[in-house]
C-alpha cells in the first residue's frame, strides 16, 4: 500500500452579505489543495 498526492486547486464560493445580513452575491476564492490517493495491491 502506498500513498501519493498531487497538487490541485479548489474554488470556494463565499457569500457576500448586504447591510441586512442577506446574501447579495458570491465571490470566488481559489485555494491550493493536495489530493491524496491510496494505491492498494491485491497480493495475498
């Protein structure tokens, strides 16, 4: 079993509130992420 990761980007949609606390629009924020996958072998 081995673990390996590779870089990725994630886009968050953040709500922008007006003066009454209601959602008026959404802003996109891009963040770096790391995808981790697990490789398994079927050896017995």
